[in-house]
């Protein structure tokens, strides 16, 4: 299992910095020595999005 901070970094780099998944996978490998596939990154991005969708659906 990967550290939550690495997952958060991946989400930030895709959603905030608009980097492609393959580039982020390479960056994580270069920085941390972790081989992460673009498919794994995609799953990490979908999870926070589902969380936000559920919380916004409940309303204020």
C-alpha cells in the first residue's frame, strides 16, 4: 500500500498541475523509487472524486 501523501501528490499533479498520468508515474519512480502504473494513478484520482460527489449530494 502506498503512503497517503504520495496519493495526494498524484492527485494534485493531475488535477492541479494537469500533468499526464505517465509523467506522474515516472516522477514518482524517480523521486521515491516506487513503480506505479498509470492505471493505479487513475484509481487514486477517482477515489477522492467519488468522496466529493457523495458529500456534495447530501447538500448543506
